[in-house]
């Protein structure tokens, strides 16, 4: 057997370390890019346009996911393509006007996702969605008290009284925030809820969350004025 000098032995050890470490990194990177959740199904998507008051939606997008690849269609039957990596999703489609619309966001494992979007026509905004469940066993119809917290600001705002009505997956209602009456529109999925309202100043506030089985719901909210935070609510009286 040939004896190795000290320098040759060190060189071989370093080579072994480099090869082994590279294989470990390769394995880790491929694992981390695997999708955490599957977005296959029909989704209620709500969209805002920066500088334009109000919220567009719900629009029903249909997605099919195969490993990390996403395909689907828009409400106008335009082809959607994209991918999911970890909890991140990106999908896009070309509109009938020829402009490319790209949506990027975070997928929540409990049937919701949200993020920002941009178009090659120069417009952009934020979007939120919950997966459609038909028929929906989730009922939020009734009177609710809601509280919310704004990120970066002290204290809890509320309670605010909301009255929801529901027809299958669609919800509507009224409320009062800061002494201002508001009109609420939204959707429910499988123990998920998404609703929004637009203030008289033109800013829209989108609330997305989970509906509990004990008369509670909670989640996160975002506004077109740049603010965001968390919220929670409890039912006062339910209309079954």
C-alpha cells in the first residue's frame, strides 16, 4: 500500500470535505424549494389597484398544481402559469389587452394566500384569496364584535360591531369603524373568511382569516394605505 505524505493526506481530506459539503448543500436547496402546500382548486381572488379606490372581486381563478408547477385559468378562461416554492407562489397570465399580469405572494396552509401584483401596463396593487368550498359549511351570518391591531402602533382598536348576511359562499354586511358606517363584501371557504370595505377616503381594508368552531374568527388584515396588522372577532348572535 502506498503511503501518503502529510500534504497529500491533507489535500485528500480537503477534497473529500468539499465534495461532501457540496452534496449536502445541493440536497438542502432542492428540499427547501419543494412546495409546502397544494393550491389545486378554485379560488376567490380580490384585487386592488394602487391609486384607484375600491376592490375588484371576487373573481374565480382555477389552479392545478403538479409538484411545483401551477397551471390554470382566469375568469375569462385565459391561461395561467406559475410555480410554488416552499410557501411562495408566483403566477401570471396575459390579458386580452396583451399586457402580462404577474401575481406573487405567500400561501397559507389553511386555505388562503395574499401578496402583490404588477402588470406590464404600469399598474400594480395587492391581492388576497381564499379557496372556494361548495357547498360551504362555514357560516358567519349574524352579529360580531371585531378588534384589530395595527403593526407598529400600540394598543387594540375596538370593539366594532359588524352585521353579516350570507348566501352560500358570498357574504355582505354593515359595520361602523371610527364612527363611520361601512359596507362589507366578502366570501367564505372551508373555515376561511375574506371581507373588505372601502372608506370614504378611498382606502380599502382587506381582512382574511380563519373561522373557529366556537364562534370566533381571527387573521390578518392589510390596507391600501400601507397599514397592516392582525384582527379577531367573536359572535354576539348567530343567524342559522
